[in-house]
C-alpha cells in the first residue's frame, strides 16, 4: 500500500502556506523535494513499502565516481542501476551511504557542490518514486529502473503523447531484429500512420482497449486504402490480422518496459485463434529430383543448391543467411543458435552434415572465414527463385491448401506455394517420418516443447498409417 501527502512552502522558514498531513502508518518514509521556482518548494512525503538507497562505485574516472542506486521492497523486487550522477569520492560517507555532512557557517565551494549533488539525488529519487507509484508495483526490473533514470536525464527522449508508430524503429533497434522481421514491424508502422491520417492518432502512453478494437477492424478492412484516393482493397485474412496484432502487442509490451506506458491494453484484448491447414512438404524423392536437375541459368543453379542444403539442415532461412564457415565444425556438423529464440531459449542446434550437404558447401567454399556460407540473394528473390526451381524440376503435384479468407481448402501446385520455409518443413517432416521420435526430431530442428508449428509437422501421414495397419494384417503374417 502507498500513501502520499504534500506540503507547499516557501524557502523562507516559518511561512508555510498550505499543509495537508493525515496520519500515516509507521513505515519507511521518503522525502522528495522538487524545486518549483526560486520562492517555492513542493515537499512530497511518500509512505511506501520500498527502499531506495544510493551508494558509490569503487571505479574512479577523472577524479569522480558514479553513484549507484538500489531499489527494492521486502518481497517483490530488488533492482540496481547506475544513477548517472558523479561525485568526488571524498564527499561520500560509505558507512552512512550519504553525502558527508557539510554544515558550516560559511559558504564554500564544497558546500555549494554538495548542495547541488544533494538536489540531484533528491530530484532523481522523487522521479523514480513517482514512476513507481504509477506502476502499482508491477514490472519493476533492472531495465525499468534504467529506463526511468534515462527519462529523468533525457526528458525529451520519451513522451506518453508521442505517436505509437514513432517507437517502431526504437523497438527494432532494441530487439536487434533481423531484416525480415524488421520489415514486418515497419509495415505495422505504416498501418499506424495511415490509421492516424484516416481516423485518429494512437499515442504510445495511452493505448486503450477500444483503440485495439478499432485498429484491428482497420487493418482488416481499410489498411490498403490510400488516404486520399480511398481505393478499395480485398480484406485481409484472419491469420494475417492476427500476425499484425501480435506485433502490435509486442510493441505495446516494449512501451511498458521502457516506462512510456504503465500497462498493456492487450491484457484485456484477446487475439483471435489462427487457423492453419495441413502443412505441405517435399518427399525425399522430390527433394533428390530437384537436386539432380541441372539449370542452365547459373543463378537458378546456385539458389537450387542453397534450397537443397537447407532441406538437409532444416534451419530457418534467417539463420542460414547469417551462417559463415565458423558454423561448420571439424567433426562434420553445422551448429548455430536460432536467432528467433536467442533471448528465450539460446540453445545450440547441431546437425550432422550429409555427403550431399558437404558437396554443396565445397562447391561454394567461402574465401574468408567471416564470409557468408552460401551465395544468397535477397530473401524475397530467394522465394521467387524457389518457385521457378520446383516448376522447372517438375515438382507440380497438387495439394490442398487452406484459404483463411474463405475457410475452404483449395487445390494448388506445390511449386506455386513454395518458399524458403518449405525446406524446414521438408527436413522436419521426413526426419519424424523416419524416426517416429519427436525428441530426436526437435533436437535436430531446435523446436521448443509445446511448439504448435512442430505439432503440425509431426502429424501422422498416410504412409505411416499404411505401415502400421500392414503390421497388424493377419494375412501378411
């Protein structure tokens, strides 16, 4: 529980104009003084079940050390951060964890310096406690404290009244997003700008439940309209809308984490369930047919080899594009940490290389250790080229593909729906089909436990059903 009361008083002793001091419980008290002008001071008396302590760093640079902050309560959090306030070590009392007493009848350079430092400490303390009072005690982390301190020293950097789309680039930089994912967020930023032009601006610090409902309706029905021409476009599929709303949720979470927003409206907003059809992959015979197809066009031949290599190692294209010779081990494995899971499950995935995979690597062996492992073109052109490769190799069988707009299954040629992720699905599905083991398969693909995508790849196909039924056929025994 937190309580607060205020005293407004002039700097001249004995002339308090306004006083409001209800009785408070006996818990630790913070007194935060923020100077309003040369005549008046606000004194904030905050009864709060939390503690904020300053201490000094042992590191001395140019004769000064930085003050460090520890902010904690009895049970929920205990976080530390640098204050960005620097003082001379001789001015600090380590045992008292405070500035040394400078009571003197005379004004000196040291007393003035100590007064200025104390003012900075008090103002920063007030800023942190005010932000803490707004959080309800939830989400207090080292990142939160560091960000609040940054806001104090750079008040112009963040503003709750800044449009949400202004935080897209900050989010991309903070999360170190790869090109493809960053592009998706920039598209979201364009949608937010267009929404602002056609309707109203969604501000980073004031996103509400109704804003999410309005924006979801917008990206489904209006996101492709030009603000002046008003051209009509086809509605987006529910899965596409869901993907954009998940990106929106991540952006709102980021705004909360840096202190711009106090709560995430997605706590009360339910993103609809995405619907997926049966995943499509290549058989081993189809994969080998592609590899043994020769293309006169050198570009097609190179991208064919890259696609087949991906079929043999099963990684995402984003991970494959970052690989260098350093990812190939002396014992014949390719090893990597999945970029997508680098912050949540940064385990190393190791896949043994087959003779075919090694043959492809030898063909495009990098000249220097830091060079890309394979000669990629852009992700977009890679996907287009994969379609051409499959079509010219004769991989044109029809499969049923779920249409999320009409909620029906439609026949499509495999070559027409092929993209880079087809290689990962091909690897995953064929490994599971051969081993019948989810544990072995996930060890080679890096899928985490409970992955919904993995459960779709490990569906029981017709060949597996036939082999099981044949095994219990009495006439064949």
